[in-house]
């Protein structure tokens, strides 16, 4: 366990942020950071930039901003790089994704045009709906991993980065179950050499990151780094990792509303969620194999929050359905509907309807930024392996094998802030508060 109030290495020099995939999320975070640096916009939705943290007693009035409390990299010190299967630079890709307005992108054009994607490690078998030409070729998956490691080193040298982090912001891959080759680093490396179909491209990126001692976050629901071979390698090499699947849109709402219903001991008979979504992510998720990966990630949330085994009368028998429908006219502006059938006193039924007209990548971009900054902080603190305190950002948080994941957004936030208090040697906040009445 990391010691209380440990010495934290300062964030001196440049932090390279390597994004896998230069699509809607990546271009929105890169363009957003550029816009914020130029004073054209504000970092809304980012805890690292906007949130405060209360320290000590409520009577002390100490609530600094998180970024003034822990030493985080400055936005001016971030350098972005990316891989993608398409050759479009960041400006072209951002235009194509249609998340941000053209007038804003025009003002950032020179900076965005400089970011050209490196050749990707890609295999159509894992993302059936896409094909691109900006792709590496090699004799086997081990060679592909070595090419990624070389890309990382080249980027590090070219931009003079003192530290790097990598975030998977690429398409959702087809569903893969953990299997024998994922169990140890020896079986994993053998499988790389033998080109095993059990090794998805995302695992090759994660492996390359960990081997290069770079923290890795997984923004999609793919298994990726969530296998013993890679989590153990991360521990061995002292690398922080986290995942999976950015918690935005409908699942964010679910993890806000469900803890509220449970806290009032209101029952649930059904939760039906459906979405229409028209971006490339929606197109990829229209493929049943990619959707299966997403569905697994979205479905588990309610089970864990509501604990049907602890509250069988309230949550023992609810039906939970999640649908994603690809509907091109909406682009990135997803529309989600939730119909929630609940019951109260004496079993009387009630309904809640939520219609969330959200912008997916606008919700995801600050998450990617925060993860980059917090993972870098974790590494400078000497933290490694699974970073459960970053569960706040994920739909299916990674945990130690013996633990169930914590999905309640408010518990996750408390865990995150208490972790920051712990590493800075401040008292943890329990909200007991009896001392005020002594
Ligand atoms: N709010 C959100 O947008 C949100 C929320 C949760 C999770 N996610 C996940 O984040 C990921 C990115 O979402 P997006 O909306 O930016 O999708 P997107 O389709 O706009 O971008 C993904 C990009 O990844 C590229 N790509 C695919 N496979 C690749 C590979 N092997 N190597 C390099 N590049 C590759 C694609 O060409 C594409 O440009 C998706 O997996 C999505 O499910 C997004």
C-alpha cells in the first residue's frame, strides 16, 4: 500500500499523452485542451481543472482546487500523439467527427494539423465495420508490439517528454473472454509470437505501454489490460493501469439515479434503456460482436449497485435491457431514453422517464484529460497496478480479482478524493461529524 503523505516527484517537463484512435473522443480532448490553453473555452466537466477538495473540519474553511492540492501536469505541458487506421490529421479528423464547431476548429487549425496519426496496429477481425490503410504490417504480433514500443520511444525523443501516458480511445473490439493465454506473461508473450487470435490489438498497445513503463487507461469496454498477464506485468514493472469504458451518458445517469433509489429503499421491477447514436462509435457498435462487449459493460452496473442478493424483495427480480441503435442523422449527439419501473410503500408502482440528449464526446473528453493527469500523478507517487480510485471514470471499473467493483458514483468520488488526501498526508473525511456537537 502506498504510504500516507509520501513524497511526490514534481511534474517537471513535458507530459506526452498518447491516444490510441484519433476519433471523436480523442479529437475533442485534444482540441479542447488547445482551446482552453488559448483562453477560448473552459474545462467544464474536469475534476482536475475545476473541482475543489475539502480538507480538515467543516469549520476550517479549507477547500483548495484539486490542481492546487496535488502536483498535476499543467495543460501547457501536455503534448498529444495518436495512432489511427485513417491518415487524417487531428484537424481533419475533428471536422469529420463533427463534435466541435468548425469556427472553433479553424482557430486551432495550425496546432491540430501538426498531429498526424502514427500507423495503427489493427485487425479487422476485431472491428468488423472498419477498414483503413494507415496500418502496420509485420510477421507476428510480437513484432507489432515492438513497432509500437519504437513509436513510443521516437515520440518521447522527438518531443522531449519526461513522462508519457497512453489511453485507449479507439473503437470497441469484438467480445473476447479471458482464456488460458491471458493468464501469465509467459503464455501471453508466446501467444504474441504465435499470432494467437486471443490477442486483440488493444492488448498489444497495452503491452507496449506497460513494457515502456507508461501508465495505461482503457476507455472502451474491451478486455485489453484487464487480464492477469498484463495486470501482473504492470505490478512487476511499477506501472499504473485502469479501465474500463469511460462512464458517460446513460450509464453516468444510471450510477447517479440507482444509488438514490436504493438509499430510499425503493424497489425496481425494470429498467429499459435505449439509445440512438450516429457517430462512428455507433456504427461500430451496430456490429453484434462489438455490441456484446459494450452490453456486458453496461449491464453489470445495476446488479452491483442494487445488490439483489442483499435486498431480494426490492431488487431480486428486475429486468434490465440495454439497446444501442445506429441512427446516422444524430451524429455524436446521442439521445438516450430510460424507462424505470419502480415500486414504493406497500408495493405501489411508479415510473420515471429520463430523456438525455447528450453529447457523448463532450462528456468523455474531460474524463480522458483527468485520467491522463491522474495516472501521471499516480506514477510520480510510486503507485502501480490497478488504480481502483479512478473507478469514478469507468462503466466497468477494474478491481483486484477478489473484489467486486464499486459503481456508486458518490462512493467512487469519495474514494478518489480520499486517495488524494491520503497521498498528501491529510485526514480522510468520513462525514461522521459528531465532534461538531460535543
Ligand atoms: N462518450 C463517448 O464517446 C464514449 C464513452 C464510453 C466509451 N467510449 C469508447 O471510446 C472509444 C472511442 O469512442 P469515439 O466516439 O471516439 O469513437 P470513434 O469511432 O470516433 O473513434 C475511434 C477511432 O479509433 C480508430 N481505431 C479503431 N481501431 C484502432 C486501432 N486498433 N488502432 C488505432 N486506431 C483505431 C478508428 O479509426 C476511429 O478513428 C470507443 O471504443 C467507445 O466505445 C466512448
